[in-house]
């Protein structure tokens, strides 16, 4: 049963299924998205982008575009005095910095070259077609392997395509020569497009010398810092507002060059400007992610004990090295996942290619790590001839081993991986499905059954910095909550109101949560890395506890009692003298009315004691058509542990969304370029995204091992589905075909890819059957 807002008083709110308070206006079409803004006199911006992947910009003729009626301004790189955007890491060559508009060279299809500003979007789009570009094509490189060779350099002044290298784990060679079994393999973690429902959108205007910027983003304050730095402004002279956001998944964590150029266009024209690209433009302009080549070695004993794991990751950074180097390092650091593998070493290399730049996407390096570990464990199990579940049982960390110091330098806070695995296997009926699999194979059934398991960890609240929260008792007895976190679908307004209601006894409809306006929220960070509940939630909880303590002091004056004798009964939201609940009492409204000009307000900035490590055990069941290669996902069981679960309804929503995206990577999605760097999947007609009809109902369960790193015991949850689902489904597909001798199929396991794998082994399999008959 879900609680309504009026029912949600303190009846033990933590762990209850409270319905989202932010949904009604969204359902009723009353959302406040950037595209809904009423900006009198606003102009529309359209960008002319590169139609080829790599070229010298010889000339740009905008004269015809300037002459179109309704065109107010046309801007090229030559007219921009703003400096380039520095790489995110100091170790990246400065020569690889990016300009707001391409000025001497274009490096990927979709890179902006000219900004056209018109009275309407249609006029600007028509004028954009009149811009004449003289581009001298250059050889392009679209794969990490080609980039490493260095035959084509994207940044000649850098002298290399290698943006960054890193390594971790053991410094010396691993003792593979002591292993009875060693397996080497190469996995491809394909390039994905995040595809939020709302594309990149933004609007800018000036009020005198003050910049007002509306953003669809993951945090108003980081965007404000970017704008202030670029335009040489004090942060107090920049106001950033982010209201409703139609998804991001990590891709809108930072502003894009197009966003950052809008204030300049607004200043030049003296009017507000807005930008709203269409889907095709966003498919090549919004950052991509994943895009790793993973070379691994795993070794151990024939009894199933794993002792060594080594990984070399080549990360495709795209045309400009933004997040890819950091994502690859995150992948390495998360090895060896949930397993007690003593000898681990990793090395990463991020290279630039003539493709859309790579940014963070739901999981940000952790799905890639799980893909390495979980596929490697299955490959090892196949080599030693053991069930992959048994190999996992022999190597999983035990509950009594926490906190555990990993060989890559991380400290896992808490967990019980074996229990999660047991629950998942029991829920799916693992032994019965194995028996059915044998029966189908013996019967020659073309519908091959496959079971895939993944036991994974996540690292959450790893994004540095604190998070802000404040609570204020208003004159009408309601409470205003101000949070530095910026939700874009997570349900923060419900979650933070629950924390306040739990501590004050007030119903949710007397608690208002405000976010995303740098004039209202004094400071804030980024909603990313699954940090919000742990940091922003803890800040709200601490501020509310402080408010209750302050309120006891005010209530003591009204009750004419010692403050130490005053208690809050959260069941009735009343303060009274301890031991005398039926005597005189004071409500929150009484206190607010008694001193209307002296509002109670408490603040907190919470950092926490370090990252937390959620985990989960997923089991996927698939059916593969041996004749067509078509894969159907029959079941997905997900057992997650994110510490204390505040609201199971919100938690399940996060898991459902993550599972859908993780399954999509395993079976459907891949962004593809041809050899010349032309995108082949730049619309939803070519880039496959599953619908609800393509997915089964999910079986989601939770265990709870609270984290000691925050007072609420929370761990992150939002990205778990994208971490655990891809290897579980991929393992299931390979498992269905394992009796044919197939040991690996790269994602996505499309019908064509699976069919090709089957047909490649069928002649050898048939020959083997013939020999056995002879």
C-alpha cells in the first residue's frame, strides 16, 4: 500500500511506500521545462554543424544567411573573443582543448561552426541552410585501435592521440605462472547514446550586467561556476535556474559549448535567446558514453578459486577528452568487484577519435567494470568446467570480511553478497531452470534456454564535495526545505519531505521543497554518482534535527518549562512536557505565530565519511532462437542492497529504469559510425531503444546492510540496474549457446550477431557429431 501525502505522518516513514508528490503537475502538463518558458522578445538559435568528421575549416560565408528577413545575428568563431574550454584533467594535453565554435578544424560530425539567431526557430533553420562552408576533408579515425596507431592526428600540436593514461593495483607482474588455469579475452563495451527524453535546451538573458541562464542540467551551481569563469563574472552576477528536467543520465552534468555561447548571443542582440535542438542534432551533439575495449586475463585453480585478474582498457574519448579518462580510471578502480581476488592490476589509455565526445552516462565507469569482472568470471568457470554460480560462491567476499580493503585501494563499507545471490537464485528457481535447459538441449529444441548471473558492486557518493540543505519554519506553520541537489526524475521532493516529516510529525503537504535556483539556494553540487540521498538527504536530516532542537527551546518558553523537559510527539506534531502528553501542548503553527518575525531556520552542509558500496545479485533468463538468433528476455530477477531504503516505491522506480537501460545495452543499443566518421544511428529509426513490450516484468527485491558513512545508513541506488543487468543478460545469451562451443558474444546481442556466432560454429559442431556417429 502507498501512503498519500495527508496520511504520511510519522508512522515510521523510513521504509514506507509514499507516492511521489512531484508527479501531479507533470501528469497534468504543468511542468516547468526550459521549453515552456515565456520569455518576451526571445530569439531562437540554430547551429550550423559539421557534416563531415574531420576537416580543415577553409572558409565560412554567412552573407546569404545574414540577408534573410527575421535574422538578427550570425556568429562565427572569428567573432568570439572567449577563450577555449580547458580539458577536465590537468594531465590531458592543453592542445586538446575545445573552442565554443570550430575555428580551424572540425573533429566530429555535429560539431558547431556557426550560430544563427532568428526571430523564430523556423527562420533561423532556413537561414542556416544558406551558410556556405568550405571544408577541406582530412583522413578520419573512428576506432581506438586506429587512434593508437597515430597515422591520423586530431591535434597535431599534441603530437599524439593519447589523451591520458593511468594504472592501479599491483605494481609488479601478477603471478599468472602459478595459476593452473589462465583465460585471456577481449570484450567490447559498445558506444551508447544517453537519449534523455528532453534534449539539450537552454536560454539566456541579461538584466543589466547580470546574467540569467535557464538550464536543463544536473546542478545549477556547477553551471553557474562554468559561466562565471568563461565570462569573467563574479558568481553573484550569474543566476542559473534549473526547474523540471526531462532526463539526463549523466550527460548534462556540464554545460555544452552551445549552452555556454547563449549569453554572448543574448548580449550581442540585447534580447533573450533560447536553444532547443531536435533529436537528430542531439544524437550527435549530446555526449556519448561507454566505448571501451577491454583486454583481460583471469587465472586461478581448477577448484574454482580465482587469484589473478588483469585488465587493460582502451577508452574512446571521442573528439575531445572530456570524461572518458576519468571513466576509464573508475573502471579500473572498481576491480575486482565483489570477489576476493588477491592479485589485481589495471591500466587505462584514453584516446581521441573523430566521433562525438564521451561523457558520463548512468553508472559512469562502474557498468564497464562489472562487465569486465562478470564476463571474466563466466569465462573462467567455463574453462574449469564449473557452474558459474559455484565459482562465484567460492570467491565472493563474506559478510564478516567488511570493511574490506580492495587490491586497487578502495575500502568497501558493508555488504552480504552471498545472501543477495541466494535470494536471487531462489526467486528465479535456478536448479529447475538448469534441468529444463538440459531437457531442451537433449530434445533438440531450437528454443535454447540461457541463464546469466551477475554479482556486482557500485561505488556511490564518490563525487567529491558536500551538499547543502536547510529547513525553515514559516509563519503559517509549514516548513520550507531548500536543497542543493537538483532532481531530474529521482523523486527528491518526496524523499526530502519524508525525512522532514519523519522528524517533525508534519504531513507532507505542509512541507515544500525548493531546488535549482542559485538566487534561492546558496550553494549546491551535482546530482550524480548516486550521491543525493547520502549527502543531500543527510544534510536535510541534520538541518531538521537542529530545527527540532531549536523549536524545543521556543516551545519551552511557551510552555513555561525547562527545555530539557520538553519533547516532540511526532505522532501528533506537538511539543509537550515529558510525561504529560495530555496537558498543555504547542504545535509548530503555535510557535510560528508566537514569533512571526523570528523564523526558525537551520542549515547543514554534509560531506560524509567516504564513498559507499551498494551491491546486487541479478539473474537473467533468456530464450535464443537457434535458427534466427533472436533473443527474448523471459525473466529478470534483481536483488539490490543500497543500505537503508527510504522509500521502496522510489527505489523500485530507480531499479526499473536502470534495468531497462542495462537490458537495452545488452540486447539493443549501439551507436555506430562508418569508416569516414559518418554516424549511422543518428535517429530512433536506426538507434534501437526497447519499448515496454520488449521487456518482461521485473522481480525486484531488496536487502539492507546500512552504511556507516552517513547517519541514515543510505547507499546509492539509481545506477545499479545499468551495472548489474548488462553482464547478467550477456552471460545468459552466451550460456544458452555454450554447448555449441561459443564462449563470448559482444553487446548488443542482436539477432544478426547471435546468428553469425551460431553459424560460425555449426560446421564444426556438425562435423563433430558425424565423427562421433562413425
